[in-house]
C-alpha cells in the first residue's frame, strides 16, 4: 500500500498563511468606504499595518508595504477588488487602477451576457461607477469589459 508523503511544515504554514490572508481580505473589504476605490484599498492596508503593530507614520507604513512584497500585495489587491456571484455565474474584477471592469463567467465555455452583467454590477454596487452606455461595453471572447464612468459624466 502506497502512502502519500506528508506535506512539509513550511508547505503547511505557507498554505495556512495564504488561506488566512485571503479570508482576512474578503471579510474586511466591505469595511472601508468608499468601496471600489483606491482610497478603500489604502484604508485596508493602513488598517492591516496598524493591526500588525506599525505606527501610522509614513515610513512605518512604507516598511509594512515593502515587507509584503509585490506578489502578495498584488494577490491581496486582486482579492480586494474581485467578487464571485454564483447566482449570476459571474466573477466581477473591478480594480479602479484598471481602465475597465471585467466580468467573466465562472463556468468555462459560457459567455458573459449583458443582462447578467448589468445585474452583477447592480448587485455589487458598481452601477453608478461604470458607464451606463451599453454600446461602450465590449464583448471579448467570454468576458465583458465595461468602462468606468468618466469623471465628467
């Protein structure tokens, strides 16, 4: 009888850390208004830094950000600005640093449709932040790209 080797301590600790960070970001991402903004992301990062014992000084916050590193920061940011809506079969990715909001079907092989996308944007509170002009929405393979509302209107 062949037994699978046990995962290493480092592997288990890494998996636990990854899981804990993901759950922390998901459970607190709605806590820092205005949602779907760079300001909201900055507030989360400051809260995390303060919760880890950093002072509120700029150099301490910068040291905290540097300690996270670019890979972990990028993963956390993606989780912060992403929502999965299983009832609409859509994943919404709405990082304000990007030019548009992306909506992708959760099930491979399906295409996102405009009606479901509109419902998803409404459900996550993005309707007022994206362009309502559906002629500007782009269907790109299975996903939909919806431009952010312009500052002028």
